[in-house]
């Protein structure tokens, strides 16, 4: 029998994998650069969660891996894109807990093994390439891997794509509660919207009107997933921007490139081209069109992803192109 995670948030207890609460830092120079007051913008440093290079996926994995352990699993299986932050942190969680990990990734092995792929190997995960498949095809490939593992005598637990489920979202309920304690007058939390679990947990803790999700293109329609995980009657109540996807999930858009540079040069903040860079571009656009206004406390939730920058050819090329040699 293949193990799968229960979506009942009361059926499991989390396993401790990270260091909480994460810091909340002011960003006055970045705030004024995008049109806010110097005290308006704060950064929730969920890139500093600790394990495996940090990032938001750890909060979800505490719950989903906790459920896996409760069910007697000895192997974690999950899915993602080649540069998946979730896959990298699943590998790190397995390493810490003494569990085998198999990552079922979309695509085929290429020449480069940089970025998250290098860390996947360092943590000891095995990779299974699913080829050019859609999400349904990726799910089938993962199910096949679980069946093969079961046949060989292992006890696999299938961790959901992106760690996102009603159970995994519990990790971001806790994050939202941290934010309310750290900044009681918070008006809007801005976060990258990928597989939906991060935004869903924040919505449960803070309310739908206090969370702005910036769609990064990981799913064709992410809002229904957020609504389902958060237990909302309809996705229509969610605040979602879909103007930062560009030509696709894996591409570097011009607004994202500008956001990478601006955050780095005004706050010393490193963003990635797929998630946090797009989220920052969405925040900038939201200020420009009046959805986020000066005088209101805004939090940018930094979900991590630094290794993904080094595995993104366009992103690396862009960053290298910013280097200016000193000439006396």
C-alpha cells in the first residue's frame, strides 16, 4: 500500500525541522524606492528557517513529514520542477531524520547540476526523471515510484507537490500568527503564489483581505487550490495578481529582473527569479496601481529560494551582467 498524507490537520503532529520565529526586518530604503513611507515595508525572513538552505517549504514539511513518520514511512517521495526548492528541502529533511528520499522531477537530466540539483545530491536524494509531462503525468510517475519502492520492501510516503495541502498549510498558519505578534498593525502580507499552501495558511491566520498572492505560474489556476486548502467557500475572496508570470514559470521577466536589482541594492536582499523576484515585482506593481498604499504596514514574505538563482541560467547571466569593473 502506498502512503499518502492526510489532509486532516488534526491527524498528525509536526516534527521540528526549523528555527522559529523567523525575523521581521524593516526595509526603509526599499520602501521609499517603490513609493512607500520608510516605516511601511517589512521583510519576513522565512529564507532564514535554517534547514537545508532555508525557505518556506520547511514550515509545510514539518507537518507532512510528521504525518509520514506517524504512518511508519521510511522513504519520502515528492515531485517538482528540476530546480524545486521543495524537493531540495524534502531531501534535507530526510537527511536529518534518517529517511530515504526519492525526488520525481519533471524533464530529463541535463548538462548542469547546479543550484538546487547540486544540493539534492549532497543531501543524498535519488532522482527519478519523469520526462516532459504535465502535473497529472508527474503525479502518475510519483505513484509508479511509490509502487516500485513498496515492491522492494520500503514504506514510501508521498509528500504533495510543493508540500501544499490543508495539512501542510498549517505551517503557514503559524507564520501568520508570528506576523500578528511581530507587527500587530499589519495591513497586507505579500507572498509568492505557487502551489498554494503558503498563501492558504497566511489567509487562515490573517484573513483573505490581508494577503496578496503574486502568481508565479507554477499551476494553471492556483487560486482554487488556495481556497481548498484554506477551507474558503470560494476563491473569489482572494487577492491574487497574475500579471508577473510573463512567458512562463522558468523565464526571467523584465519586471522581475528590475526587482532583483532594486532589492539587492536598497536592502542587501537576495531574491530568486522564479518566486521571490516575481513576488517583489508584484508588490512594486501593487504600489504603483494603488492596491498597496503609503501609510499602511506591508510585509513582504521572503520565502527563500537562493539556490534556485544559481540554477537559473537567465538569472545568473543577468546577475553577472550587473558587475561593473572599477576604473581609476
